[in-house]
């Protein structure tokens, strides 16, 4: 369930993650397979504020990629994994390693 700030950000972004261009929220059947996080465009340590104009709502994996440039695969959604692999957010090797650990 989204809080007030996340709801406003999702509406501002028209329900789309600006990193992977995919829906932030899924349909009712697959509701919230990927956790969402708020990202500061200008980091707080550099004077960024907690104002909507300085915030974005991202999938957790997209947030980690954006802030840490990490190759991560923490998603239960095969569709998102495929999109992230295609866009270079995660690598094919990461997906197979993650899949082997889960199975």
C-alpha cells in the first residue's frame, strides 16, 4: 500500500518508473511484486529537499541501479527481469545466477 507521498509521485509520473519505463504498480492479480522506493534527484547530502519536485518513485531494483550502479536481480517479476536485462539494468549472468539460487 502506498503512502500519501508515494501516491502523489505515482500520479505525477503517470504510474511509470522513470528508469525502466514500466508500470510502478501491477494489476490487481500481481499487485506490488516489486517494492517501490523514493529517490532524491538531488541528494539530501547535497542540499536536496523532500519536496515532490526533487523526488521520483522507482522500483527498488531500479533505485539501487540508479544510486549505486549495482547489477541486481531482486524481483519476483519475470517481465521486469526481462526488461531490466534488455536495458542493461541487470545482466544475463545475474539473472541465471539468481534463478539457480532460487530453484
